[in-house]
C-alpha cells in the first residue's frame, strides 16, 4: 500500500493555512526574540565572519541585511545569518524533532520579508508556518534519522522553504515545488563531530539559503518532486531507517509545534542540559564552592540515553567546540563553577592534550558514563539524565531529570529570554543599544515594513556601537 500524499498535504496547509492562534503567535515571537539574540551576538564570531566574507565575494546586492556585515542577496543573507545564529550553541531546540529551528527558519523568513518589504505581522506568521513544517518533518524521521543526519540542516530545510514561500504568497502547486526543491538539497552529516569541524554551523545556514532558493525558483515555475517526503526515493526512505509520515499531518493546523519549542540556557549541546541542571541544583543544595567540590567528590557516575551520548561523548576536549559536545566536561564545570556560559568555553582553557583548567582537568578523571537502555527508550519524548555522585565520606547523592529547563515541560519566562537577549547582545554593544534592539523586537508585529526594521536593528549593532571597537 502506498503512503499517503504527505508532501501535498503539507504544501496545501502552507499555501492555505488556517488563522494562526494568538498563543502560537506569541510563542513564535518568543522564538524570534531568542533567535535574533543568538544571531546578533553570533554575527561577530570568527565562523560567521568567514561566511560573511564568502557571501560578499559572490557579488553585490542590496536585497537583505547581513547583520554586522552589510548587505547581500536574500539567499546570501539567509546563509550568513543562519550560520551566525548557530555559532554560540545557544539557539532554541525542539525536543521531539531535535531541531534548532531558529537558525534555518528565521534567517530565511527575515531575508525574504526584508526583500519583499513585508510587514512584521506577515514575517511572524511565516516563521510560525516554517516552524510547523520543520518540526513535523523532523518528528517524522526522529530518532533513526539522527544517527547520521543533523536534522537542523535536513528537515529544517523544508521549514525554511515554507517560511520563504509564505512570504512570497506561493500557491499550492508552487509550494509543493518549493518543498521538492528543498528536500533534494537537504543535507547535514554528523561526521563533523569527530573532529569538531565548523560544519555544524554551515548546516542551518545552507538550510536557510536553500529554503529561499527553493521558494524563489518555485515562484518562477521551477518544478520540484511532488512526493519528496513519502516517495520511494524521497526524504523518508533515503534518510531514516524508520519513519512515521503521520507525524507530519497529525492535527495539522490544530496543534502548533512552535508552542512546544524549547530554549537553551547553556552554551553547549542540548543533550547535556538535563545533566547540567541536575549538577547545578546539587551544587546549590550543598552550598559547594570549587575547592569543596574537588575535596568532597570521589566519583561522578552519569547515566544517559544512546542517541544523545553519540553526540556528547568527548571525554577530554581539546578545543572549545569539542567541549560543547562533552557531557563530562560541562557537568564538571557546572559543579565547579556554578555556570556553563560562554566563559566556560574560552580558548585558553583547552590545549592539544585536553582540558587545561586544573580543577576541571582533575574532576574529569573522576567521571564515568553509562548508556541506559531504559533512558534510551524514552528518547526523544524525554531527554533524561541521571547523576550519581559518590563523596569521599562514602555518601552517595542521586539527582537527575527528564526535561531540561527551557523545554515546554520545564518552561522559562519571556522575561528570562529577554534577559538572555540583553546579556548576549549587551556583550557586543552598549547596554543602551541592546535595550533599543530589544524594544524594536518587542514591536515587530506592528511594523509595516521589515526592511525598515532590519536596517534599524543593524544600525544598533553597527561598528560604532561595538564594545571591542570602542575600547
């Protein structure tokens, strides 16, 4: 029996969506707030600067803003801004699909909205639709897809195409073509993780760029495979040992996936966050400082789930990027320092032989990790971790959780997300400029022209406002 025409159903929904509920629009605005904070702060990182340079080498265009780096074509801006959003490892994460949707979807929508001079309300609606497509496709192939493929680069390409297509007003046939072109470009392999290569940030950038390209081509009549998801050589068959196409259409238009979105409080892989929460809570409950942690803890036994462990198993990271994917390292610094922010991944902490910071290096030697079949069976519905800490006294402390802070099951407030935005952006520009940027984002739904908004936002983080260049 052939599978239902899932691609056509998704295209029909994206071209003729129901009215987005107010709660989903508010959740979309939270996602945009969080994503733009990551984008603006990430736009000055070395990885982002490299991509910006390449984008500008492709030719001059005034279509869209490359934040902190001038202007480019809409597709080029989507690429550069997508990479920038993902560089700090602080962008959002959806538990069921394991997708960071902000990095591919928001830059694609932002670039097209600016080029087309769409309203802020239209931009927000397009982002909501893009999240819907990305997260549902991701859920359909998760978790088997995740063994080799990075869904933020693969499944989210469909979301970027839908967001761009919504802003272009694509009809049902054109939207199906856009999905077809998006799916045939969907890529992103986990092999980068073996060496800590920069490819991970390229994945959402290319997804954003390919989404814009797919929508632009579809508007001109460029055809795409009409069964790109469910076809015999389509996305599901090619990239997942097991898939559930019904996840794409189940209660489509009734349950909005953006309202399930999660937000990251720590600058590292999301598979480590439940364990970080537990470590921070334990440290606080015992009133430990770094010296007491080293003097008191004999052994740390971590228990985690298989798909997550495959990504975060680095035992002794030699670079900041490897450290972001080291469950052992982030738990150690959480216990020692009570924080897992940008400072804990400073380059001077690492060297060719591993972690150089003496306390963390010493504590790492006391960590043992086990993959639990019981915890693995609960993924991706839960992201569980357990910590067992044996003290020198012989006492054993047990802590853990199922959902990291920031997940829908363990939510954080908009006020906390605004504070995160101000901390990130305020580290790059003056506090006044960061506050003004936040106020502009709060009012996006009332802005009549996204080009004006993007230009204003970029002015606020322009060269004259950069802290390092003012010093």
